[in-house]
C-alpha cells in the first residue's frame, strides 16, 4: 500500500540512545534537558534566535489567537487544514475568510483590505504546502490597519524567504511537528515570535501562566512538550538532509514525468527556498480527480484530498462564497511523497495519472 505520506522513523538505536538519557535523568517533562537541547538545535538548524517547542501545532495557534485575537474578526484563508479555522472559532473569534490566489494557493493579499472591519484584530494566514504567503504585502496592510499577524506555518519547516527563515515573519509563526509533517516529534509543534514582551506572554501562557511554583503572570494552558517527544525530535533532526534530498528526488520525478498539460502544479513564491513538503496537483475538474483517485485506489495507492472541503463551507462558520478556494479544493490531490518511495512506485503512480487525466 502506498499512502500520501509515511512517517520517517530514525534508526531505533538512535531513539534508544536519547531514551537512555531520559532514564538516567529520571525526568519526563516540564522542559527537561532534551527539550532544551532540541530547542537549541532547532534554533541553529533554522537560523532563528527564538523558538518555543510545544506539544502540538494547534495549541500555539490557539495561544497566539488568545493573546492577539481579542475575540474579534480574524482575516483568514479558506484553504488550509481545518485546524486553522477551528482554532479561530475555539478561541471565540470569528473567521473572516478571504479567497486565495489560484496559483500560489495562499491567501490573496489583494483581497484582504476589503474584508477588514472595525472588529478585525488579526490576520491568520497559512503558508500552505510550505509556500510563503505574500508576507511583505500582508505586513504593510497589518501596519496600516494596526492588525496582528499570525502565520500558520505548520507546513513550512526549513523554508526560507528572502534568505530569512519563514518563521521570522509575522508577530507569531507556528509550526507542527506531527508525525505526518516534514520534521516530527510524533506529536509536537513550535511557536516563534520576535518581540520579547510577546515571547514572555506566549511562554507563560503555554505553562498555565506560572511565574514560579506559587505565583501566576496570568491565564495559561498546558502546551508543554515532553522529553519523550523531544527524544524523537533529536533522533530525527540529524536525518533532515536525507529527508530533504529524498523528497526532492520525488518532486523532481513528478515534475519531469507528469503530463503537466493536463494538471496544474504548485507555483512556488519568488525568492523562496522551498521544503518539498507536499506535491499537490490540480485537475481540470472534480470528475477527473475522482476518476484518477479511483484508478489509484484500485492499485492500493492512496493520495489525499488536501485540502477539502474549502473551510468557508464547514458547518460551524458562516458560509461566504470563496469561488477560487472552493474550485481548487474540489480539484486538488496531494500525491504520495516520502523518503522510501522508490523509482518503480513513482513510475507506476505517474503512469496511472498520465493514463487517466
Ligand atoms: C498539521 C496542521 C496543523 C496542526 O498541527 P498539529 O501538530 O497536528 O496540531 C495546523 N495547521 C495546518 C495547516 C496543518 O497542516
């Protein structure tokens, strides 16, 4: 069976070596030695000077919205994983959807201004498939209207834009280290913020608001990652070069062999070093997608409809019409991509695709 992705497992001995440290420390959570080491190594790997590693990639979005969203309207993209919209509603804010660019698939920055009202407090946009939003335009709009900017950068591990880590953009950026993501800790995530005051607020918010054992800065929740998860991260991180090289091999194969006269592929933003996180293709219509998906499924190949449905149509948000996002969501399929996907699997996948489009 070939799935859309397959979790990268480091050699077991390398994970055991990390576990051994936990057993000798007899320390499982509350920012132990392995979590602190993982943060240092990630700062170095990503060339960022601040990171807070968390227990998943959703809680940092929620914490950021709690601090910056203020219960207001949040300008957001309808084309993302459901966590993006759900976090907004969960934090008692209201999503104000803005349609996406038909090729970059990120929020259409030219349509943001007309969605701003006096209730708007923040913009929450996704660097979908690791493709950066138009961060410069978004920053200018945020400045003009005094809005906060949060980036759901769950897919964007290692991406750089204009020579800078994509996590450096916005007031807060978040990432996911879920098992299906490029770099993972099983479950896990991170948040990034440049402003020291905001960093401090985000930090205490992720640990029940604690200011020492007996005092509290303010309201908080539990966003802490454990040593067991950090152990996985420390075992996976040394393999990033291999992970990226193997995924690049898959992307290059698809690029060179797919009949692109029949499908649209992702257009990567200019001045970006991309991370080969997903390989989405957009078919001419949904019927073609369903036909191709069926043909692949019959051969035990399971691509995924990332992301369907368009988030403006889910039942707990007010439905607004987002023609580009709805059209893309109905026609997009992410092809299998992972380290062990071999040449003959790739040839087989592409022959089915090219034969059924
Ligand atoms: C995976 C993902 C999340 C959630 O991350 P978890 O670590 O699973 O909580 C949020 N947003 C997007 C776009 C994602 O793909």
